[in-house]
């Protein structure tokens, strides 16, 4: 019998000390790997990511889904319980609850979305200072503080 090894991509979906409080864990009943939330009410999901056509299969099997929302700034997941309604997004990533000794709907591994970096501005954009403004700035910048105070006092 082949040993049931933890899928390596579970570490990306369940990083240490994540805000969703999820962790990879073997099911006590069937010894399959699950994603478990160990807060107030313990919940377990099959580790396969449900997308596209698998969503239709989950609806037919009457399996509730939990949406994975990836938080870019924290590089962590956020889990949102979805009701079987029109709110399901065909391009979304979902998890199905674990049922012992049932075949998971999906075994698709999780890949985090690519980071969205904001468009960066360059230094050469914006108004150019005039030669007189640069000379005034240089003069004031290099001036000792005592002379600057004398020059700026109002008479």
C-alpha cells in the first residue's frame, strides 16, 4: 500500500500562523489529508481546489462550498462560506467540505495568484524646476542655519 503523503502545495495554501487559522491535517476517520480550521467550530475541507466545471459537480452533489480569497498584501488566504446561490463565481477558487471515505470532487493543486503590482511612476515625470529655482534651493540648502534665520526674519 502506498503511503498517503501530504501534498507539497498545501504549505502555500496553509502558511504558518495564517489569519484563516487553517492547517493541513490528516483526517482521524479516513487518514486522508484535509485542510482544517481549528477555531471555535472545527471545519475540514478536501484539499483539492474546485473551479470551473467542478463547481457544477459540487452543485449537483449538493455540497456547500467555501471560497478562497487570496489577500495579496499578506500573502495568505481568507475563507468565505458561500451558499449555493447565484453568488458563485465560475472563475473563483473553492473548497468542498471533507466527507470521510468519499471521493473528493477535485484533486487540483492550489497555485497562489500572481501578485498585482501597482504601476510605478518614474522620476522623470512631472514639472521641471527652472534654473533660478535650482540655484535658490542650492543657496538655501548650503546656507548655515544662523544666516538663514537672519534672512527669514521679518522686519
